[in-house]
C-alpha cells in the first residue's frame, strides 16, 4: 500500500567547481544535526568507476576504484586524497572499514588493506566459482557479510581465523544489511525479493515484492526497522523485521522513474535516499513524514552508494562523474 508523504522541499543549489559550495536553506529536526544546505564536491584522482564510500573511525572517507584496481582515501580536514594499489584484476568494490582501521573489499575476491603499510591480504574462498563479491557489511561482532551476486550466494568472513563460509540464497543477491538481532538482510533485485537469513539456524525467509520492484539496497535502523529502495517503481519501503512484511511505502519525489538506489540511516533515525536518475538526495524523517530534497550539482553522476559519518554528514560518490561529495 502507498502512503503519501506530506512533504516540504528544500532544494539545495550548490557547487559549480571542485571543492566549492553555495549554502542553501537551513533546517533541522529537534535534537538532530543542523544542515546548512551546503554541498561540496571534489574530483577523485583516478576517475575509473569509483564507488562505495565507507567511513573510518578517524573520520576519513575510503572508497573503491573498481576499474583502476585501487582503494582510495579522502581526508576531509586536509582535503587530500591518497591511493593504494589493489591486486591487478581485483575490481574492488563494497568497502567495510573495521574498528582496527583495516579496509575489507570485495570484487573478484575478498581482500583486506592495511592503510598504515599498504599491504593487502587476500582471503581464500571455499570454491573458485567466479562469483563477484558485490556488497559488504559488518555484523555486531565485526563478522563481515557479503553478497556474491552472479552466483546467488551470501558469504561470511570470520576475520580472526580467515575462514569464509558461503550459503546459497537465491538469484541476484545485491544489497546487504545486518539488523540489531544479528539477522542478515539481502535484496535480490531481479527476483523482486528481500531475504532474511538467520545465522543461528541458516533459515531463509523471503518477502516478495510486486514484479518489477527491483529492490536495490537495504539499511537497518537503531529501532530494528528495515528500509529498502525499490528502484523499479521509484518507492521506498519500510519493513517490519519480525513479520517480514511491508508496513509502509513512500512514492519518492522523482516518481516511478527516479531510480532510488543508495539508502542510509543516520543517528537521528532519518532515512537518506539517492535517486540516481534525478541526481538528487532525499532526507526523510519517518517521525513526521516530512522530506527534504538536496539537488546534486553534477548531472548524471551515477551515485550508487553513500555513507554517513559520525558528524552526520552524508558522503556520496559518482561512479560516472568521478566526484566525491558531501552534504553538510
């Protein structure tokens, strides 16, 4: 069922040049970060399909350069980039930064970069089946979970032992999140499904969306709710993790062809969605069903993933434009 949003729009006009920004309207929710409506962008040093930003405990922003076989870092304080070489042909994507500062990445394999030395460790998967590791996330115990999209598998890396276990989960596993109960949630785009995996029992439960919904990414909030972008219909769905049912849907500002892709939750419980076809980011406050829209300055940027830092700033990267950006 579709529940309309009584929305207000604060369209942010920003950046024409790299690293510059223009302030837009100001607004904040009680107890939440005040956003100035400022968007800044920087051209990345190797614009060969950069993707999947992740925030380290030091506040630095890490991202993969898929077609350049590199892992990169941006320091927001100095506004400088640094790059490390990944193994040739690794096609890195899907980053997780661990509590000890290591960067785990997927691609044609599963690797771990030590930024302090530049050394890369490669983990051995149980089968050489050609599966491309697509999306990664970290569980409560820092177990790394990942999707192997083209072979229909969910994987688990135990860092202490280096052991990888994989589970058949069904066609086209795409985005991934772990909720506060430790359940692993996987979107299956071409199957129009959201799948819940219970690590304790290996039980799989599917939520089936209408045909053509194309669920892309999923995020879990502190209260346990799940939020899923439905790329094929231009909607955002809220999921009850206990009943595994849709409890609410929003038709987003870009409409059915807006292409909602990345979805993130901030510490205030607000949900952030990037529409890849409209080059805009939507901030939804579920408590009041109000939204704010930020128009990104670069057209056809190709933003496919994003991350929120400890200060509540929204970091995104355009795979096509080769620009790293932040909404502050």
